[in-house]
C-alpha cells in the first residue's frame, strides 16, 4: 500500500462515524458513471416499483408466504440449520 494511501486511510479512520459514512458514500458515488439521482427521482422509482408489485399481487402473479414462516426460515438460517 502506498504511503499516501496509508495516510489517507489513517485520516479517514480518525473521522467520526457519521463523517466516515459520508466519505464512503462519496467515494462509492465517484466510482459510478452517472450522478446520483435526486430524492424525487428515487421516490418516483419506488412508487412505480410498489405499484408494480401491488398489481402483481392483485393479479395473483406472486406467491404469498406467511410472515411466521419467513421468520422461522430466517431463524433456521441464522442458526445454521439450513
């Protein structure tokens, strides 16, 4: 690891946790080709996805699994039983 990278890492780790999170977010965004969407664009995309999923459910295109069964399966996975 280059000396400059070690210094940047040490400085980043010295930041308060919320500032480290902001830094991580900005670094990840710098790897992407497009700018981050605005909150309005993200909200619109979620609204469209929710509407699509509700339509799928109402049309009978999805399989409903009771919450108790889902949580039971998750507990089994967490305990290494699956």
